């Protein structure tokens, strides 16, 4: 197999850790020990929860006895042909034999099932049971019986729960509450038999662990076994009344045999749990590749009807996955190809990609696509090109892409060329697109690539473009190699290689943002809390006081309630000034004519005050006064804000501000907690990022000041979570480099 940092131990390599039902290990979440929490505190003595009391490490459930139970009970077992329960019972018996578990049928109407003694009730089971499979329509009464019998895990196949609407959701809530009281862990409801599939045990190397909310959508990944790629586990999570995607993500990332995790996700039960699990996988350097449904309204609606889950605002989901290193792909073909590559390939020795082909057109086409996707194709040195021209005619291009013209691959020169490319220190990945079979040259080329891959630590990829796929060079030579990564399309190869390089770059420098999350309230938070007005929108003046509490710069300004006071304030603030009406119900002052700009004299200020007061009376808008503000005349207008997402809680946005925020909607999203690196990455996502560097003679903006504001707003979002519903700083004017940023306007809404 391609090498991996995760080892090749089998699923039997670790002894099972069994926690007795009802026993609560210290510091648990949902009754599951968190080995990373250090007994509730970290080594430095700080609490392992944030300012809101939420955990900062993923609980890693002990699921060994779920996947490898010593004993299994099948509630509702049957051997009557033609009944659905009979087929399920038969499959569970076969699975139990494969994993070495003792199976006990339970059915009051039978004395035996398929020759096994059948028990009338759970209470009659002859031994403690690790796993109970419920073939009943209403699992709730059985859950209570399983709790009395100290059963560790249960699976509920029954449907008709949250996926069906409000009534089903209420039934699922009752089931979840029964599970919570019982102390056992439940998979389902509305799940299937995928966890009990027959996995090939003759395959070696790092494995893919699979998580799906729709069993059928995992079939393409499961079928990878027929191409020689190992799978170790399959978790069909269903409606996730208890066990959820995050639980399996944390568990699989802790397994030594797992090289990558592939997931098909329709909706998330809890955004925070998912982020903690993704963070745990990133700490372990285990790649996670996911298809997440819900990019469109139709997809989101359909997913909700399937599993009853919130799909979440897609932009936020996308940002959260990217922030914690989850590789999001769109198609199941991309899922299988990317996961297979990441599971088996060693970390890259270099990030450069060399494209090698027997056709100049093929090389040029692939190189265009690869470069557009962000892959780096380094130009080979003159010395390396001269070396290649020993075997490749001088008139052919070998700078990268490398065109051999065809004939050299048919003899001894072919292997020499491949070895020379792989020896280049700037090359970490060699990709050879073979658009179609052209024997004997394509056969010899495939064999040379396989042989070379066996002798290098660098990644060798082949794109076999033939639509037939029955050729011996493909079926035997390429698929028979555990070292060459073989693809059928240019796009999937590029997607997988980009993910491979991105993953290793990400994990090499990964520092968990949860390590720096605030654990205690700052003095700023205490000042800010005194300004909050539950259920109300703050006036601009009050919102700016909120910003001041967190050290965010606002213009010099005074709130006045008379024309005379406005004149005095203007002389103290300094001309020219801006005057704005300030009141808790004012969100769009400009449209109402409640902003006056560029006032340069006392008479203008006096007249402006009277006009603003008259407009407010006419529009029946209550004011707490008029702001007389310092006028900031130049800078790039940005927006920084806080919104609340139904899955992830507070989120922070940054983008181009002023009127551009409504026209271009050029914003990036971050999910707290995050650090400076992620804040800078958010700016890199903006289409208008170049504006910050200065265009048409304008000086570069103070990007460091913008980053500081984003981080302060993030702290505000975390510390005031539950109190601050929305914050909108627009515009935040970026002054030239070294001069800071000034929040000219702000809107804040309290929960």
C-alpha cells in the first residue's frame, strides 16, 4: 500500500476498553469519557471549558464494543421466510460469526430462531450484552429494558421519527430522552445494516472509515475494496437521536488503522460537536473528506426530510469545514478517489507537481486544469531539462509539462525519464495522464510507473482515460499496484491531489483554535454586559460604546440633545464634522436623510441639528440624541459583523463595506474560536482583497489593524454569546498602513 503515518494495525490491535453501563467515568460528556480532558483541567491548570461552559476538546467515545461486541441480542428476531426481520436476523447471525460474537435472539413468540435458543424477554438473556439490535416499531419501551440489563449499545432501525415532521420529531425526542436516562448509546433511529457489512480482511495498509447518513450513498466508497483499498468501519448514523457523526469522527480519528475518514453528511446534529471532532482529527493528522448536502435550498429541504437534520447555512458550513481542515467535495466519485489517495499516501516531500505524458496536447490540457485549480507546476531547471533531453528529442518541451513524444516509453528510456523526474527535489507529485490505451506503449508506460512508484516515497498518480476500463494495463498493472494512485478522470485526480497537498500543509502547521479560546470573562465583557438591553436594538451611540469596551476605535464624537450643545461639541471634536441622528430603532439613517456630512461651521451645525430633529419627528422615529462626529475623509470601507447560526452559534463576517456589502456581497465567514492565521485566511477569500494593498496610486491599508478588529469582535461574540444576537460594523474605515481602523457606524441587537 502507499505509505502512511498512521500504521497498518488491524481492528484487533487494541484491547477493548469497556465502561460498565451506569458507571460514569470522571468528566464525561453524554456518559462518554474524554481522555483528552485531563480530568476537567489542562496541565497548566486552566479549565477545559470556554467562557460559556462549553467543552474545548472532543469526547472520544469508546465504540470498540459496538464494532467488535462479545455478545449481541436481536430483539424481534425471526426466521419466518418472507418477513423483513428474517433477512436482517440472518445477516446479523453471519456478521456475529465473523466478528466472534455470541448472538442471542429475543422474541416471546419463538423458542428458537435459525437453530439458536430464543429468549422471551431482555431480562432472560443469559449474559451481559454489548450490543442490542432492535427490530421493533417503537424502541422506547425496549430501551428501558436494556437499561435494566446493563446493555452498552443499541441500534434502532425503525423509521417514522424526525424525518417525517413535527409528530415524528416529538417521538424522536422521547426516544432520545429514554436513551439519555438509560446510560446506553444508540445508533439511529432510521438507520440500516451497513455497520454489519462484510469487510474484506485480506487487504493491508491504512484503511478508510466511512460515515453516512444515507446508507446507499456510501456504496461507492465501500466498493473500493474491490479495487484493493481497505475499509475498516462503516457508521450509518441515520437520524442521530444519540450517537452522531461527530462521535464516529472522533472515534475513527483515534483508531491506528484508519488512514482517512470519508463522510456523507446530510445535516449536523450539533455544530459545536462537529467542530470539536474535526479539531480532534486535525490534531491526529487524520484527513476527513466529506460530501455535505445542502448547497441549494432544494438539497437542504430534501436532506431534512430524509434524516430530520438541520443542514445549516451552507456558507457557514463551508467556512467551518475549511477552518478545521475538513476537505469538502461535491460528488461521491470525488469522495471515494480523494479519500483513497489521502488514506494511503505519505506526506509530500515537496509541493511541486510534474505532469508527464506521451502527448503534448494531453500534457498542455492537464496542466491548464491543474494550474487553474491551484496546483504548482514548477519549471524544471536547465540542468534537469538537459538530463531529460538525453532520452527525449530536443524539439519536445520538457520544462513541465514533460512531453516524451511517445517512442521513448517503448524501450529502456521510459524508466530513465520517470526516475529522473522523481529525483528532482522540487517535485513531490508525478502525474501521468494516459488518455487512452495505445499498446504496447501504454502497457510499458503503466508498468514503468508502477515499478518506479515501488522505489520512491513520492506520490505517483495515473489518469487512465479509457472509457472501457477492461484493458490489462488498467485492470492488472495499475489497479494491482498499492503504490500508484489511479484515477479515471482529470478532474478527480486534480481534486484529490490538491486535497492531499492542502491537508498536509494544513496539519503541518495546525494549532487548535480551541487552545486559545477564552476561558474566563475579560474586563471588556463586564463593561459590555452593562450596556446590553435584552431584546432591543442599541442606538448607534450605545453600539459604539460596546465597541469601545473591546478596544475598537471609533471617531471622536459627542451625543447632544440641543443645537447649542451640537455647536459646542463640533468645536471640541474639530471641523469638519458629521452629524447623525441616534436612536434604538434607526438601522438605515442615510435613506431617511438623518446623516449630514462635511459640516464646516457653527451655522451649518446648528441648521443640521434642527433639520435632523424635524425629520425624526416627521418620521416618528424616537431619538436619544444627535451624534456630532469626527469626519474621516479617506480609507477603504470594510464591514465586520457577528450573526448567529442555528448550528454553529455566533459567527464572524468580514468583507467589503459601505454600499458594496449589499451590491457585491463580498464577505468571508469565520466560526469562533479562531486565531490570527484564520483571520488572515478569511481576508484571502475576498474577491476584492487587492483593494487593501492599494490600487490606482492609493496607499496600502492597515491590514494588521483590520485583523485586530476581527479578533476583538470574535472575542466579543464568544463572551457575549447568548446576549449579543447581531453586530454590524459598517463602515469600518481602514486607514493607510500603520494608522489603524475606525468604526464609523455600528448596529447591535441584543437577545
